[in-house]
């Protein structure tokens, strides 16, 4: 990855992180868009799996710092998702919107599952409801938003790797 | 190549394991250490993110609370509007309660519709007929007077079982025989029929003899002549004289006592009550006091020369109140006896008084009817008192409304 590409990817990453902390709380949806997952996935597919996991860990810890009750959960979820995304980058960026959406969906759902299970805050039927209803909904919204953002950021990100 | 790949894979796996271990450690940190670590991160790399998130949340809260505030303001405005309406309705009903207390019996309360007319609507489209929510079942008959606290509103024209249709004083067919409270001038009041302008909705008092000029602010009441309206219902106050084709008599423009705007609850006087007379109802001390105040104010604006007259009016009012108190006392002791005469509010204490008007028995019960009087000669059988006029010194300045001693003195001074 050239320096120019790296800078453009960093800009896209910063933009998505910014959206996560501005647009997401502003919208306040019950099933919110997870721009952080999109950002991590976007960066992870351009890195080696180990480095992607490290990025996931740092971003996750930074996000967890704002919600101390679940400190570590986000880091765990994001590092696993980032590692898997980097490992499956050929599938992820096949220039197929449906596949990309599916990957965003799976990534977000996996992240939520890891986050909720490791967080130990919700249990029993509420956890099931969260995992089977709200997480898929949030994953759907995230997937749609991710595909839309990929289309919008295509001039910035250039050809997809893989 | 394969070695490099294997090395890369080992590094990746090592990093993954490191990240997983770090995450698990973060997850299972003691609460104190976890909070400390989170606080450190919040103060460093997460600080701008936390700030952004907080501002976004505040913006959203402000946005949501704006809607809430707007809704609350709307509710407040609605409540304020309702409150204003309720206050004015309450004031009207209180006034009407006062009138009902003074009438005591022989009336039916109804609601005039269209009610809640806006003043503008009334000014631009004078209310000539209106429905009253009481009819024949309640004893309402055609030609029954419709009154409110202010005075005469109109007359029942047609009666159904449960409702009636009345004409207001603005109707072209409306006529009422009127006089001043001291009978100094008689005339016929009808609607002032102009198509536009500020004089719409006013009344005309026609046929006033040239020898009986009236001053602005003079109260005009129904005379009782003609049989439809009993004597003493307030009709209006004189605004000024107007020029008409009738050169043989004066015509005056009157301000109606009972505004048609926002007309709501009204009373329909039943025949028995009208026959019994209502002279003391609108001329009670309370009503007369307010009328005197209004008239005195009008006189003030016309000519500021009535300090003595006002004093006389106050004395007059005090005398009336004392007379009413004594009348109430004697009624309380003997309700069978004919009621003592309640002096006409326009007559000063000690001055000649009218023959007592029997206003009925105790509250709520129909009073014994007075001896029937021929309607057409209503004035004739009224026995004028033979009490000589007192020799009290009369004020030299006339009362602006022409009532009372001062008024009489003023009239006496007229050519």
C-alpha cells in the first residue's frame, strides 16, 4: 500500500470515527449505525491480520473508555472482527455490494455478539432479544450504511484491494 | 517465500493472541483499576471523541427538548386562551347570577346562539335574530322580553317546544317605548339602520319632544308603555342628538346597554314577571351605582364641572342603599304584607317616590300578582305620591345624567 493510499484510508477512517461520535448520537436510533465497525473493517482489509487486530484493540479500548462499564468488550469484539476481516479480505472487497453488505452485516453482528456476551450486562431473555432482534437490525442498518459509504468513498479509497 | 509467509503468519497470530489477552485482561480488571485505565484513556486518546459525543448528545437533547418546549408553549398558549375564555364566561355568568338574584322569579335562563360572537363579526354583521335554548315547555311565549345583565337584548318572536327565535334590538322591526328614569322625556327606540361605519349596532331614540333635550350619558330605560316590555329595563345611554327628517321631534343616538357581542346566557322574562314589573331590578343600588359611575364618567368627559353633582349622586346612592336595607328588613319580618316602597334609584332620598312595585314573594316562589292594570293606560293608574317635595337645598350644578335632584335642578334651569 502506497503512502497516498495509506493517507486516503486514514482520512476515511478518521471521517468514519468522527461520524460515529457525532452523527450516531445525534440520530439516537434504537438500532444505531456502527461507524466504528465500518471504519475498522475498512482499514483491516488493507492490513495484515495481526496489525488489523492491533488496530481493533486500540480502537476498541478507546471506545470502551467512554463506556467504562463495558471496558474491554469493545476491544475484544473489534480485534476479533478486524482479524477475521483482514483474513477474509478477498471476499470482503470483491467489488460486489451485496457481498460487502453481507460482510458488514456479519462483522457487526459478530462484534455485537462478542460485546454483549463479554459485557455480562444483559442476560437471559433480554440477551436473546438483543442478539436476535436488535443486533441484526443494527447490523442491517450498519451494512446498508457501509455499502453506501463505500460507494461514496470510492473516489477517496480507489480500487479495492485483493 | 514460504518461510516469509510462515513468519508473517506467526507474527499475525502472536499479535492476535496478544490482543485477545489484552482484551481479556481489560475485561476482568478490578473495578478500581478498570476505572483508572478508562479515565486515563478518556483524558488522552478518547478525549476528543468523548467531547464530540457529548456535544452531539447535547445537541440531540436540545433538539428534542425544543420540540417538547414548543409543545409545552403551545399547551400554555392554549390554556391561557381557555383561561381567558373561562374568565370572561365566569364574569358573564356572575353578572347574570346577580341579575337572577335580583329578578328572583318569573324568568327562564337560556343560551343565545350563535353565542361567543366575535366583536368584529357583530360589528360587521349585526346580529338581528338569534336562537334561545328555551321554548314553550319552559313557559316562554311570543313577545317575551329577552334580557341580560346589561339590559334589554331583544324579544321572543316565535316559540317552539324547546327553543325560541328572538329578534335583537338591531332588528329593523324592533321597537320599544322608552323614557328617562325620571320620566323627563319619552320616545321610541329602534335600530339605527346604517349600512356601515362605527354607528352600526347603535340605537335611535325617536320622537323625543323638543322641550325635553337629553344630555350625553343619559340613561334610557323601557317605559312600560305598550305592554310588551315592563318599565325599567335598561335600553341604552344617550350618545348625541342626530338630525333626521322628523323636524317635529328630537332623535338621539343611543349606545345599547347590553352589547350583542359575545352574547351567551340570557334571561327570558315570563309574562307574570313582566306584569309584576322589574323596575327595581336594573335600578337596584348595585346596578344603579354602576350606572351612576358610568354616567358620571361620561359627564366628566363632557364637562368637568360636576364635583358637586357627584357628591349629590353619592348621597343619593347612600340613601338608596339605606332605603333598600330597610325594605329588606321589613320584608324579612312580614312577607305577606305588601312590600315597602323601594324608591326609584333616580329619585333622591326624601324626594317623592313611586307607588311600590310588587316584585313577588320570597326567592324562588312566585309572588302574588298585583292587581291587573290596563296595559294601554299603564301610566294612568299609577298613583303619584302626594308627599310634598322636600325643601332640601338643591345643588346648583346639574348631574350629567339628569337624574336625581341635581338633574332636576339642571332641568329646571333649562329654558
